């Protein structure tokens, strides 16, 4: 069987932004403490396609208060066929999130700009290394 990997669609599945402290956060010196969590999920959908979702949750505090909270669910629909189960696992847990991450980064920066916060540069993620660590822990 011929191997096929095709990006069918990339889209923002869900997004949430909150600045619970409001304008008061801008009256303090900006000294952010940022916590970033990421997870990757996937599921088969009709037509032999797979939806992969990269979820990024960010909570930033400054001066003891929560400055903002963002959750981005960046998704893609991929056609993946002709690969072994191990190869498919590598594709959906490493290759697909690597493709989705730049789109999620751009969304985070755009939201923060509109909220009048400094840009947050999310570090590159080595999804291949994460997958290797996950396999080791099994």
C-alpha cells in the first residue's frame, strides 16, 4: 500500500482568553511567571481522516495576581494511510503537533497583543523526544 500523508485542514477549534485582574494588572511592575501546559489528542473521523488537536494552556501571573489565562485548541485534519501502527503513532503525536504549533503560537501572540500584554514566545517543542519519553515510560 502506498503511504500517504496529506494536510486536509488546519483550524482553530477553540480558544479562551481571560484577564481576570482587569486594568489593575497594568498598575504593577510587569514581572511575569508563566506556566505552559500542552497536550496532544487525536481521533479518527469519517473518510479515513484523523483529527489531531494541540491544546496549549497558559497561565501568567505578575505581582501576585493572575494577569491572563489562555487556552488554544489548534487542530488539523490529516489523511494518513499506508503506515504501520507505530508510524501512525509517531505521525499523530510528533509530526502533526509540530505542524500545528506555529499556528497556535501566532494565535497566542495575536490574543496577547489585543489584550495589551507583551508577546509570549513559546519555546520550540521537540515532540519526537516527548514521544520517545512516553514510550519509555510505558
